[in-house]
C-alpha cells in the first residue's frame, strides 16, 4: 500500500467536493438550515407574546401593579400561580420554562427603601436554560419593567432586582435531543450518497474501469475514500456543533465515545451506500433507492422526535435500525453523559458498521462480469 | 517457406505464390500469364509482438460474445479492431485490459501472460475506456497529475499537454470541455505513464468530423512516437485512415484480418467507375455488350466495376467511341464498408441488408 497514492486520491476528492456548489450545500448548508428551521419552530423565535408564570407571595398593591405593568408591555402574558404551590414541584410537574416569584414583604421593602437606602428586594426568576432565546427576550422585558419601577420609586436606585435561578438542570431541551440526531442524519446522508456516487457514477463514467488498469489497488482506493468520508463527517459534525453552541447555547461534551461513534457511523453508512450501489446500478435509481432507505430511517430512528411519540410497533422497528443506535449513542456520549448507555450504543454501531462495511467491500466489484 | 494468396490485377482471379518471409518475388498469374512483383509479409516474431490473443472466448449465459478468436499485434503498429456495435469489440479489449474475465483463452502483453503478470503489465499500458468521463471538477492539468501520481514511472505532463495541444485548456475543469477535448484528455490520461501499449476504445464516438480528425492526428502521433495502439472502432474511415493492421469482428468472430490493401485485395471488388448524368439512351446495354460489368444507379448515373486499372482506359475509350455523353466521372476504390457488406451481408452500422 502506498500512502502517496492514498493522499493523491484524498486531495482530488476534496478538490472535487469543494468545487461542487450542490455537494457543499447538501453537506454543510443543508444541516445548518435544518437546525435553524427546527430552532425557529421549537424555541419559539416566532412568538410575539411570551407566557410568564408569577407566584405573588406578597399579594399587595405594589406587586399587583408590577404584574399589571408586565401585562401592559403587550409582549408578556402572565399566569398566576397560587401562593400555596410548592414552586419547584409546580415547575417540574407543569414543565414551566419561566416563572417569577414575588417574595413576601415586597411592598414593605420598597416602602422601607425610602427611609433606608440600603434596603432592596429581589424577585426570583426561574428559567429553563434550554429555552435560551425566548428567555433572553423575556428577561430583557422584565428587566425593563423593573428599571422603570426603580426610576419611578427612587429615581434610578436599584430597589428591585432579579435572582436568576436555573430550573431543572438535568432536564434537556429539544436541541440537546435534536443536535446529536442531526449529526447522525448528516453523516448518514453524506456517506450513503457519497458511496452511491462512487459505485454508480464512477462505474458509468468508466472511472472504475480506468482505475482497474492503473497500479492503484482496491484497498488504497477504499482507504482514501474512507478518509475523505471521515473528513466530511468531522467537518459537518463540527459545523453542526458550532451552530448549536453559538446560536442555541447548548452544551456539548467531546468524548472519545462520540469520536468512535462518528468514525463507525461513517464506515456503516459508506458500507450501506456500497451495497445500494452494488445492486442498483443505474445512477438515478440508486439515488432514489438511497432516499427510500435513508428517509424513512431518518424519521423512524428518532432523529427529530422522541421514539416514545411513536406507536409501539414503530418503536420496536426503530430498534433494529442502525441510525437509532447512532442517535442514541451520540446523545448519551455528548449530551446526556450517560456513559454506560453510550458504550452499549457504541458497541451496536460498531457491529452494524462491521457488518455493512465488510459486506459492502466484499460485494462491490471493480471488475465487470 | 510461406505461401500467400494474391488477386491478379489483370484478370482478377485469385492465385498463390510462395517464398521466404519478407522476400520480394516475381509472380506470374497462372490464368492470364500477367507478371508482377510482390513481397511476402514479414513473419511476426514473438519478440516483435505487443499483444498475443489465443483461443479467446467469452460467454454470458447463452450468448457467445467472443467466439474463439486469435490474433496478434506487432509492436509499434496501430491495430484497428473494427466491427459494428455489439460485435464483441469492447468485450475483447476489456478482457485484454483485464477488466473482464475470459471464459477461455490466453492473452499475452509484451510476452507476459495477463493472468499472472497483470500488476507488472499495468505499468506499461495506457487505457482509454469506452465512454470515459473523468472527474468533472478537476482541471485538465489536475486530472493528468492525479493519474500520473498513481504510477511510479511517469511521463512529463508538460510534454503531454503540449503534444496533445491541451495547453489552452489546461486550467479548465473537465466538465467544461467539449467532446473532442475530453477525448483528447482521455488519450492524454492514457499516456501519463509513458506506456508501450495504448488501448483506445471507440475514441471518436459521438464527435463531430473536425474533432474526430483532431483525435485521429493525436493517435497517428502515438505511432510516430513508437507506441503500439490497439484501437476499437465502428468507423471504417477511422480504420482506413489510421490502421496498419485491421481485424474485422462480427458476432464475436474475426472474419477478416490484414492491412487495408490486403483486405481490399482479398475481399474487395476492385474499383468502381461512376459515370454521372449519362445523357445517351441505352448506354448501360452498350457497355455490357462491350464486356463491362455496368449497372444503372438511377438519375442517369452508371456504375462500372473495374477489376484492374487498364480497364478504366478501356471504358473511357468506349464511351468516346460510342459517343456516350455524360457530365462527369469518378473512380472509387473498394472500402471496408463494402468488404464488411460482402462478408456479412450487413452494414458496419449493424443494419442487415435484405
């Protein structure tokens, strides 16, 4: 095996890829577009009115006036939580994203502040950290209402403040769920269609026949293509993570298991692409066959939606799909940090990868009949 | 000693003579007594052979694609494998290139069996597969560099670009090239390892006449540089223009083989003299009465078969003597299309003649 030959083919693949606007779009821009679209749908970017739960423990004229002012902004709709509720329990049971507690003694503290300038009162603001975008908007609205109260009461001195409390830290947001799924889906698409192209278009164009008559070996060719597939997988994974972190502020852990899953997934779906290209030789039909396999798998394997949302029989079916283990493995390895589950998922992905890749390599022929 | 058949240019009858390979002999026609000189062909020495194919068969189910063919190609010649689509040309060449497995037969390239030495052989052959399209988004130079780097022995890319007249398009992406340029790049790719034998499978299919002529010039240049060229084609003009040696394949079998002159001599009907727009009634009958093989082609055109060159003068003197008026005349020699038609009853395009 010659490293120079592998490097030559790898570099040529990158050049070819980087010059194709269509390929760049589907590999890089499309996953980002999906993230942003799903982000807009699920994080409430399009909301014009935000619900804010309020527990008014003071139940005074001033606290009611504050609540009225919040409603008066037109951007916030308050919902009152009775003072008898245990707030932590209430948030947990009702999946509340934003809740403000006006403490008992609110009005008294404000009145006292006219005499004692050091007196202040803080509202407790419970926030679901997963709803960063909409929370930022609500915080800024609440802050501006507080500021105007402070101005009115003291001429600018901060009597009323906010204590931010992050709610349910171990509960994850849709993005924590969605982002690893997006990574798995993108690697699947890239590798399946990349392999199909090599096995149908290159065959039709005579490139495989040509290579057969040159000194490059099949092993060198497959290795260089797998290097290229890994390159694409890591580039798209990095981009997806970057968008997730920058735009949605999610927290991702880069772990060895995550790297292993990405590598194994690249081999797995390259093998699947080889098998499709082996049995469906026409380029267009092979693309359609690729779509017919990957598209339902994308939905059924819990890429965008929790498996629990689906009927029982579909859940059982999902558990035989390789993408399910990729998605779950990535979630456990990079988000939930559930390493024992991640190891089991990784083992499943590696087994799938071994079976598909070996079958793909063995059944794919360069030679014509 | 070897024996060779010849067709007497005077009486048109086939006879034979014998002698040593390469010997020039005085030959007498046993039928009309005409005398002439002829040279016996050189014997193909094993060391002079670039390609040796023996007993090659390829069977797909019930279909015999290649039916027990044997031939050899001398070093430094352009060998044209001519036949209609589906005759078995590409199957044969792809077996020689080790892209397909033969059902039976042996193949040697430069004296080495491809079954056991193909990894060695690969280094010294260059191949342009049928309907080859290279990587669309690499430039011409990048494409040549890519294929060149697959070999240890490399030709100078600059020289290839220059000799193939690709300088002006070396920075253009392959996908933006015209059909003719793509084929020239394909031939150039086949040369990146400075091969001894170059296989070109239908290199001009689908090209316009100008682009085809350009590719022909490139192929002729390969022979001038000492390469052996194995060319498969279904264009008889291509084989006539380029080939030193032609093998005609039909339905998986080689039905004729030799140089163009040998094939015409052996299977052709000499030349055809065509009298255009004859204005005299009964001219065909008159010519036939004078012993000429004349026939009407419509629109007043008359075709007269000419067995040997002196017959042209006979026809012309008879036209004058019989006061036969016409617009013009032309003379055309038998071509491969006619030879193929005569041998198979079909046109090279694959069309059967009723």
